């Protein structure tokens, strides 16, 4: 095929660098653009694998696009036939288009028979000359299997002589000698093949494990339940067969006694609520949280708005300095070993100012911070056992993995979470009922409510947890909320009363547990200003609207849908005050008076 070659052209350099493109696409500091070239006989499974991989990558928030042989010949290359010359031009054009996709920061997936080695080498060269990664994937499916799969009847026509130069019949397919990956598609499922391709992308640094784990474990897409995917949130518990050895090791390690509040945070860490934290924060992690409300893992930033730290006293610091590992005990009971410890100064005023927006010691949690140790102990945790409180409520303390399992069991196609630290009142009940109605209007068949009261430390005048759970149980038993589409569980975190900063933590933790909708209440995590109306016009430390507004803008929270609080009068226009609301009022009075 003779094309006129232009002689008065030269390539122009873009003003936008690949690094900038990567950043705008959410790739952090790195550039992820590349091409994956699937080659193999017609019917080998190239397109099926490519389309499934594309879907998987996009679900991770990673730009990807599939170029398929039939689609390309339907448009861009519809003037080309199947002669050797036309096939070569077909591949050349596709290689150039793929290069442009990759240069723009996309993962381009090409599904072409491309039977000739020289053509595949040409496609690779187009990318390598532009400094772009190119991965050749040979979908090695036997000819007999390809013929069985032939829904178009092309092989039959080729054997009848109706189609000439058909690869595998009267035209040779030159197998790749050194592909980056060989897929035995006849012996593996599409999902298994996709996982193998993802593996080479991770191996070559195109994808990080965290990018995939973060989206699987944190984003809470409803499809993860509809598809029945058994996703696992990383926990910090050691395997059972290692516990005995660690118990023996702990006998020779320095001990650190931790308080009840510290044990609550250890429970949070061990069960995976604060993923990707692997223990109490070291100083680098602590500074990131204080200054950016995020934590870095690899090249990615994930929301983590509250500091999870372990304060110790000066005598503890002097005793523990130089230790390689430390046993953490609560009431002389060993819970964990802390590895590679780091001790750093506890700048309490800075911590309080940044996390709470005030340093007033009459604030309930700030008071605890100022009364705690002057040093912080950070390090990775190996947790020997689950935290049990033996208060009759442990059955409600479900880990993120247990909650995900329960939500799958219920067949949830959407999960909306509501956190509260008080008994359910009329406004709460209407809000949760109205949310389920809205989700069904959106097309969800079985939206499930995660009713998730906070179960850690709260200030003295808050309603105690046993009373709240008793009232929540009564609400479900009396049918105020739909029992069959509600999961009641306890969130083990302590309460901080840190307003918009804490709201991010509450939402992020529910994402870990599988929620994809989060209801923001009125004045979430709010508290009265210690100085009352002499400090703010309404006497509150935080603006009641700021929690929901900040959450919509918070880094790393874009994939959770925020449902704002609606006042009682507004919702009663939709839901007239029914008898069950009167029943709720009676339940509130009965259970909280107990």
C-alpha cells in the first residue's frame, strides 16, 4: 500500500508533562500510561479478557480503554482488508492510536490476532521509542477450542475455502517467543486471567497493591455485594499457629500497660477500621494526619483525619528506649506486641489545636489528652487476640470483615450507614426510612441500613451504650425500622467531639465496612463550646452544617455518597407522623429511663 509521505513535518512537544497528566488522573506522583497487547487466534478469548480487565481497572478508578479488532475495522480501519499488507497497516494504525491513549495516561488494552512477529515488534517499538511501557500477552488457546467457540462460523468457512488467508487454517500464526505473559485461557476462567494481567501490572509498578486494595476495601461500591466478591479487609491479628511463639517471646520483652482508651484504639487498629495503618502512628504518619488529614501509602493518599497514638509517661520512655519490641498489656493481659517502636514528644497543644480547633481543657476529649503521657509510642502491631469487653454486647461488635459478610448474606445492593451516639429519635427514624425510600427510587432492590452506634469512650453525660443498644433493639423489634434490612452493630471507636475532622473518620471507617452511602446528621460530632455563647453566637464549638460540607470536599472520600440531614418538618411532608413515630417516642422514654 503506497502512501505519500509528508516531508515538512516534525513532532511537537506537549506543554503538559506526563507527570501532570498522572496527577490530574489521580495517579499521585507517577504516570500509569501503558499498552497491553493481547495476541492469539480468533476465538482465543482476547476480547473477553480485555473487556473484563477494562471493567476491573475502571472500577478501581483507573482510566482504561479497550481497542478491539472488530470495532477498529468497523470505523478507523474499515478501508482495510485481510491481505498481509492490509493486516500490517491495521496493526500500525492501532499501535499509533494505543500510543496516544498511553501517552494520555490511560491503560490501553489491544485485542488483535496480530499473527506476525514483525508487526507485534513494530507495535512494541512505537511505544518504546516514546518511553511508554508495552506488555505483550499471548492468549494461548488451542485451535480446537477456538473452533468450538466460533460463534461467527469463520473457521468453518475458512475450512470450506470461503475465507482465504485465515489465521490458523491457511495462514500461519507466529507464536510470541518472549511475551510478558502467557494466558492459558482454555484452562482458566476470565477472572483468573484478569488477575494474572493485574499481577504483571503490579510487578512492573503500573499498579500498586494499595491502589487495588484501597478501592476494593474502602470504596464500598454496591456491586461488591451484588457480585458476591469475598473482599477481605487486612487485619493485624497473627495466625493462630504463631500465637504460642509470640507468647513465649513476650516473656522476655519489656511491658507497657495500656489504659481502656488505648485498648479501644488497639481494637480499631487490629480489626482494620483504620486501614492502611499497621499500628499506633509513628511520627511521620502522625504529622501527615495533623497537617493533611490523610496518610500516604506508596504514591497514594488515603483519608485519615484523626490521630491514633499511644501516649506514655517519661518514666515509660526511659524504660522502653532501645527496645526492638514491646508487649502491650491491659490489666496484665497481653494483647499485642509492638515492633520497631519509635518514641517521640507529645506536643499536646499542637495536636489539640489542629484536631479540635481549640486547646480549651474543658473540652471533654482535650482534657483526656492533656492528662495523658508526654510522649507517644508508635510501631507496628502483632495482635494476639480480639478485644472482648464481656459486657453482654460483644455479639454486636462486628469487624469490618464480619459486616461485609453479613451484608453479602443479606443480598445488599446498596449499604447506607448511620452513626449515632444517642438513642434514635423521630428525626433519626424518618431520616433512615426516607433514605431507604430514596435508594429504592434510584433503582436499588435491597438497600440495607448499617445502624452503627459508637461504642467507645463518650463523655459522662452521654447516654450509656447498654441503654442505647437496648433502645435500638426495641426500635427494630417494634418495626419502627425494617428489621430484615437493618444490621445493628457497634462501632468500637472512642468519641472525640472533633466536629468536621471527626466526621471524616466516622465516614471513612464505614467505607471500610462496606458502606457506600453515609448519612450525615445535624451537627455531627459536635459539642457545646466550653465558653458558651460568649465564644460563638450559637454556643457551639462547630457550625452545625460544616460536617456535611467538609465531608463532601474531603480528600479520599469522593466515592462515598453523602446524604445530608433533613429536618423533621421537611421530612414530615413526605412521611406524615404515623403511629410508629408515637411508638418511637414511648420507646425512647421507656429505654432511656431504665
